[in-house]
């Protein structure tokens, strides 16, 4: 009997230990963008009462699972259902109200009339085609009086997560603390609101895949061999950088500041350069580009010859999951290739 009792206790303790910790999972996967207490940053403020009071647990769970393709919010396919449920539970703990429950039954409305109403009342924030506001949401890339950027309503992740009734409730009540006001207070009737819901839902049929980011199979590094010596290649790069309307900031040994000066490898050189207008525009779209801007190109000499390399901005764009950033990263990729080819051929 004692053995059976101990066995039961052991099994129970294993279950307790194995239970996902929502707070730890949130800190590991969500806090960097949404803040430790859900106050927002790159991501939307999750602890905003009007947000938590209007979204159901399914919306949160599907959003975590599917993300927002082409927007900043990534998907989390490797998290188990139990782990996602634990994160949802932790987010829900910021509210003293129970989670709302919404019917999955589609709303019946006139999408054509809804489109007219959408153009009048919604397009200025959410975009003519539901593409959402510009930028990530941090203060550098939005007006400071806005706590969030208007979400993309034509996004497959949003459309999968939001039920018709959730969209209807959001339109009816608005989101206190954000620019999203109540459409009832704006004078729209309940049927007109249902028409807008039907129009938003029609994005699921009409949406193209323009929100998809650059493919993940891009090379991580741009690398070309030089037909010149290391010093000649460095001088060629300086000329090529200036010819592309970039400012050369400085030239260093790659290991400068990382090791003592006598130990620096003289056969590894890095050039820092920038076009400040391009940098400002890219930062306004997504401040995380500061991870690889201003630009850097490295020249190394080995037994195999002299090589010039730079990180591939198109690969970085894929990692950021921000379709708006793709064009900037494509332009930066082309600039790198042009500069490196000019200096090495």
C-alpha cells in the first residue's frame, strides 16, 4: 500500500513539474516585443483593458500559433498547444474579468455596402485594402500619441484568429485608449456594422499573398573574391562607397576593440558607411534594422586570396517578418552587390 501511495505521489509531482509555466514562456517568447507586463513596444500592448476585454482566448491562441504573416508578429509552430494555452492564461491574468466568448456563426451583412462604409470610416487607419498602418508600433515609427499601429485586417493570421462576432464587438464598442472609437457612437446602425464585418471578412477571398516576406532560402552572406590585394581592395571599396552616395564613417581592423591592439589581425578590415536618409526611412519602417545598419563590409585575406563579404539584408528581412521592410532590404542588397563588384572586378 505504501508503494502504491508513493507511486501516485511521484506521478503527481511529475505532472506538476511538466506543466508549462505561462509566465516563463511569455518572458522567453513574447516580452521582447510586448513588454514584461504587456505594455507594448514593437508589439501591441496586450495588457490594455479594452483589448483583453474584447478578445477571446481563441483569438490569442491562434495569433500565437499563426502570427501575422508579413507583419512583425511571427508564428510559433514549435510551441505545443499546452504551452500556448499557458501563455494565453498568463496574458489573461492581467485582467480581472473573464474572457469573452464569441459565437463562430458568420455575421450576415452586405459586403458591398460595407465596403463603402469601410472606405469612409476605416481606410484612413487600416489602409484602403486592409493593409494596416505603417511601421512596427514603437514610437520611432508611429505618431507618439498613438499607443498602437492599426492592424492589417487583410492579413491571413488576423482573419484566422478573429471571429465575425469579435470584429463586430470591436466595431460596436471600439478600443478605449486607442484611436479605435465606437462605430455606434459614430452613428452607424447595427446592420451597417454587420455590413462592415462582412466586407472585412471578404478580404479572405480577395487577399493576395503580398504580405509574404522574402523567402528564407536567401544566402546569409554576400561574398565575392577580389582580384586585388587587401589594401587595394579596401581603397577600391572606399571609392565605390562614395560613388553610391554613401558616407564612409570609418575603417577599422575587424578585431578592433575586441582584442588588444598588438593581437589584432591586420588581414581583416571592416568599413562602416551610411546613407542617412536611407537609414532614417528604414528605421521608421522597422527600428530593428539598426542591427545591421549602418552598413558594414569586411575585407579578409587568407591563403585562398582576398575576399569581400557583407551580411545579406534580404535574409535579415526574412527574419524580421515585416513585408514593408522587404523593399528597403532589397535595395540595400543591390547596393552591397554593386559596391562589392565595383571594388573587386
